[in-house]
C-alpha cells in the first residue's frame, strides 16, 4: 500500500494537456511551496494529473492556493 502525502502551496504553472497515441492523457502543473525554514528559497514541485483527473485544473486559476494530496 502506498503512502499518501499532502502539500499546500500556490499553482504557478499549468501545462497543456498531453494526449498519447494509446489514448492516455496527462497534465502537469507546478506548485510553489513556501520554505518551512523561512529561507528565501521556495520549493517548486511539478505534479501531474492522469486521465479523467486532468479536467480538475480547468477550474483552478493560476496563483490559487491549493492543498494537493498525492502518493
């Protein structure tokens, strides 16, 4: 069983939907997470949504604060 993780940050980039010859689809996006140690370097994390989950990003504007659950 895979371990679930959570992060909270701001969506800074939403890439275009990618469709492959097999019919598989994915959409990548970047979440900027403030550094927990009060450093000047925030963490930028690229994540992806697969198949029917890709449409979730259509409803979320850039620079929106989000909480993402992933495994």
